């Protein structure tokens, strides 16, 4: 079993003590988001866990649990984008997150970290030139701490559309997207990163 922790909320950032208590007790109760009355009991017995995938924008709390984590196969999908607090409220400043990324790589090894640069969205502030520069700078900062970057472009699901109200979203042409991807690919090559799209 692959345990995904978690795409519904940022468990590594917000609920790390709870998660490790669940590992200790050997099970977790999961509510079906489409049917709140349906609750499943999932065993977390080590013999059943083939691996754990953490998804987070700020997995710094995992550093305190490095000894417990070493007993499981795992990796961390660390989303690190260059947006400001108007789009990503509640996060530490980005230089602090870069340092967290490096500390995690030093503690666990770069093979346990995947950098996510997603979603890529465009506004008058976050335009083509901004992303070209921001991606190159982050690639340089993280290249010794991971060998993989996953990216995607913004998909306007109903919930996303609601959350993005008030933002001046732009929808660039395919040619602009291609230009950005070529620039990102060049930066990835320069810094020894494998670039991969996410569900595009």
C-alpha cells in the first residue's frame, strides 16, 4: 500500500504529531468526502506500507521526526513556488522554505525530495518573464537538494475558480506556454534537474 499524506490538507505542515500518533497506533480513520457518513479504518501496519508520499508546502515539522521516518520508505513532494502571500497566505517567507528544503535533503538525502513548481498561473504580476526568472533562481537554489521537478499549469476547477476570485488571472497563448516550458527545460538542464509534467 502507498500511503498519500495528504492531498486534502497539508498534514505534514499542520498535523504532524497527529500523523505520527496514527502510525504508532497502527491505523487511521478516513472519512469519505463525498459521503460524510462513510468512514473507513485503514491499517498502517509497517508490513502493509510499501511507502509514504508526503505532500506539503511547508514540511518543516517532519525534521523533528527523522528517526521515526527512517523506518519507512518515503519521499516528500514539496511545493515551492514564488508567489506572494496574496496567493499563498500563512506560509513562511520563501527564503525560509528554501532553507527547509535544504535541511530536509541534508537529513534524509536528496532522493527523498521532489520539488513541485505548481500550479503555474499568470497574472499581470506573475507573467512570462517573472516565471522564467523565478524558476531559474529556485532551480539554482535547490539543485543540490533534489534531482526532480514536477510542474503543472493552473486548472480552473470549481473550487479553484472560487478561491481565485479577485485575482486578475491571465490565460496565455500556447506559444507563450511553450516559451516558458523551453526556458524551464533549459534551466533544469543547467542545474541537473529532471523536469516532469503533472497530469497535463
